C-alpha cells in the first residue's frame, strides 16, 4: 500500500540435489537487500533441508520446510499409491480463516482464495470483478468510503470488503459483505507524520496497535482484523522506517491477517535507498516467510503486488511476467492471499491505473483466473519431501511447492533469483512413466522414473500437474 501523500517518490549441469521441505528451494531462495538473509519461515510439515542449507554465493540461503498454507499441517491417514507411484500422505490443512463466523469465505469454502485490491472506489466494482478481484481492502470513512449502497454494489459483483471499524464500517456491521476490519493507520511500522503534518515522527508503537486490536476484537469478534505493514518487513535497510524503529515482528500480534507491501520494480526509479532493492522480485516471498515465522497464532499472511508505474516522473514498473513471478513466488512461499496495488500517479493520478495498460490487465485477469481454478489446491497442506529440484546454477535457485488433490500431484515452481537456470526434478518413489501437464502453457511432456527437466528463463513460473493414476509401471 502507499498513502498518496507519503510516496517517497537439454543438458543439465551438475548441481546440488536437495531434499526440500514444502515450498522450499533446492538451493534456497535468494533473499534480502543486496545480500541480507531472509528471516526464518514458519515450520512446515516436517520439511527438511538437504546439503544446500548452507549459505550460498551472492547472498542466497537455504531454507527449511516453508510454512504450510495457514500454519503447520498435522499428519493424517495416508492414501495408497500404486505399484510404481509414491504414496501421497493425506495431511490436514490448518485453515487460517477458521474461527470467524463472518470472516473470509475460505473459512468454510476451500474454493475461495482471497484476491484483493487496495483502496478502490465502489464505482470501479464492475471492472474489478472482471479483473478477478473478490475483496476490497482499506476503505474507511475518510478515503473512498463504502456506505450501505456501495456495499450492495460490491455484493452484486461478488466482491467482499475489509473496511475501517469507523462510522462507515460500524454502521454496516451486520452486512455480510464486510469480512474483516482494516486497522488504521496504513503502514504503522513506517515513520509517521507529526501532528502538525510535517515529516517525520517515529512509527506507531506495536503496543499501541495491540491495544487497538483488542478494542476492534471487543467491538466485533466475528471478523478477522487486517493490518497492513510497509516494505521494512522484507527490506531491513528501508529508510522509511526512520531511526530506532521497533522490530517489525512486534506488529504481527496486532493482526489476524497481516499484509505488507514492497514494489521491487518501482523501486528502480526511487531514491538511492529504494534502488538497493531494484528488481529483487523475490522480496515479496522473503516477507511472506518472515511474517509466517513471526506469527504465534497462525495468522494469515498476504502481500501487496505492483501492477503499474506508481510514481510520477518515472518509467520503472513491472512487466506482466514480472508481476506474475511476484505473485506465484509469494504463493509458493505460503501467502494466504494477494493484494494488488492498482493506482498510478504517472502522468497523473488514476485510482484504477492498471486499466491504462491493456497487456497488464489481460495478464492479471488470466493470472487471477488461474489462482481461482487452483484455489482448492492452494487451500490445502503442502506435501514435504516428495519432490526435489536441482538447479543448474546454485546462485539462481528454483523454489517449489508441492500439493496433492486426490491422486493428482501439483508441483508449483518458480525461479527466485536474477538469471536463468535449468531445473531437474525428481519425484520420490516413482518407478514408471506418465504425462506431465504444464498448466497455462499448452504443453505436456513425460516424467520417467520420477524424473523430468525444464528450462527457467528470467522470472519464469511453471505449474506442473501429474495424474498419478495415469502412470505406467516400467
């Protein structure tokens, strides 16, 4: 999120073969800001690192088991594999939205995956629905408020809302369109304006927000409370936090859904401090890992994704492929929801700025449809240690997440560093051959004895679907 007044302006070379935890990379994801390492992710379902757990070159780090979607899964009954296919464990998924009777629909509907837009007016509802948005976030009595009639407009488009618990929100407390409460201010972890409007005072103290959280929860315990943080979650050197800022981890207890923003491609056009993270598209995933690691209650973790050239007077912003890579890498690392930042101030302010870029609209619409189609898969536990990946370049990791839906295996993989690489995958316990479908790419190939390879260009994401019932034994 950004406050409009607060913008600062097929040969596979040998490489390490690693047993990966759910969502983790063969060689670890490249993280940080010019070489800083990622914070510890939450515990996965018994995910273990192999030899690549040691720090690699150029600031890359190995990861243990990544956070399962919504928290640590628990073991359950195992499904029976065939003679030449692996036994896929059935692992219970811990739903991060359970417990709120009027909260995110995923609490009872695994086909719903949160895809939200930050601070859009109700007059954009039709185009937002066409884009694939199903939740509005951040509306309050002061900015793009949503009155009862506006909530009805959203409802007619199948869109829910996370709004401020103020004169607008509380007046409509019984409207089921509201599925969460947005805690003010936005980005409290950044340096705040002083009372006279000048810059800059210290960040809001975490304890102040915990007190505010308690008050919100007392007013309505039936909905989760959303907190939006700034890029300091993923970027330790972010100047926007000011001096002597409290630890980012201290803010997580003041939330049930914790979100954060960082816009690596827009940062290329920022000041010297922002340019440190220029093009580091893996930082959204880094922040997701950190927030899961700081969570003590299994809070849902979201991240904000850039779609436009945000600042006036710049030319830097993401391409559709770069936006897709930020989204999928975040999902692979366990993001429980996605928020899009759609505004632009270039050349002048436009709230629905993404619609000035037809190519981006087409790509994001297709991306959101893909996420919705895969929602039952994403809303399930990660499967640890079943698939390994070998990157041809240890400095260019390939991160993966493994899921199963019945006897269909899903391997979601994305390059997570600058550069290109070949990936060589191994499905443990497979001794036959069968088809692999690459979702959204109109191509298939054969997995033989559990092995297949693929090429990863810059920012590439490949989503593999493998029907284990179609595997023929050797």
